[in-house]
C-alpha cells in the first residue's frame, strides 16, 4: 500500500520532467543548430529564460503546465521572428549579435579595444595557445568574434600575412584594397542579401561603379541578384549569386 502511495507521488513529477525535457529539447531544436559557444547574447538570454521557465513548472507540481508552455511558446516566436528579420537586415544583426572587435592589428595589440571589451591578456594568451600560437608577433590579425571566439590570421614565415610574393608586388604597384581595409571583419562584405554596404565600399576607396563591374564580370547584372560579395585580406573579391534571381 505504501509502495502504491509512493508511486502515486513520484509519477506526476516523473511525467512532468519527461514532458518538460522533450518540450525544451524541441524548442531548442526549432531555434537553430548553433553550438553553445556560437550563441549570440540574444540567443543565450532566450535559452536561459526557457530553462528557468521549465524549472519553475517542475518545482511546483500544482502549477498548471500551460503556465510553462505559454511563456516558452512566446519566447520561441520572438526568437524565430527576430531571426527571420535579421536575415534581411544587417543593422538588426549587429544590434542582436554585436560586432566583431579587432584585438591584434598588424601584430600590435589594441589595448583600447581590449579595455572596451573587458578582455584581458590572460584571455588573449589562452585563446592563442588553443590555436598553437605562442608568440603575438606571429599574428597579423586577431578578431574577437561576437561568440567570444578568437579568429586569427597568421603571418607567414617571412613575417607576411600569408600573401604570396607575386600578390604583394601586385598590391604595391596598384595600391590594392588590402592597405585600405580597416579589418573590422574578415572578409569585408560589400553586398549582403542584395544590399550594397556603402560604408565598407568607402573603407576600401571604391565606388558602386567599380562594384558593378566586379559583379558583371561574373555574369550578374544587378546588385539585387547578389547574395554575398566580399573582399578578403589579399584583395580577392568573392561573389555568390542569389538563386532566386
């Protein structure tokens, strides 16, 4: 008799736990497939709130389940809505995800940026070691991504940023894009979702006329037909067309 009473007491907790587990699991899967280390602040806040809501429902067996399901569904809709809007708005992406920060530029540590990001030398050395880099002098650029990960562009053995001698000569003779890039992000986007990034064009000293020639050389006539156009640290332009053109 006592065993039946114990089972009767335990069973509701067990079923609620199983139900909330699968609910949270499904919600997180719907939100996307980014790893924990790649979550933006916005995604992280949503994830923490969903986990807290699940705990509240589990702690109080008398609390109706809909008091957990409704807030979770609301947060899920908010996340999906903002994620869809951010696909077509870089300003919204920068607002929700933040902007990468250049920690090392041309082998020099940017102390002001580190201070602004509250990023200390121990953090820097730890992340450099994780990429098998023991000397800051071996780094051309190090960019702190919005996820907290450090992206590193190595210098080659001759102290150059991985650029061939032939490319270097060409760059010097033509005053290439590389010398003008501010490396706020690598590669630097020039067109995103069919929209020209005029601010980035100004950074490299180019015009829309030049950009139009670049895409037309790939058989694309209009900016709106370009999904992504970017320039890397070697001055090479990458163009990806929009399949919906």
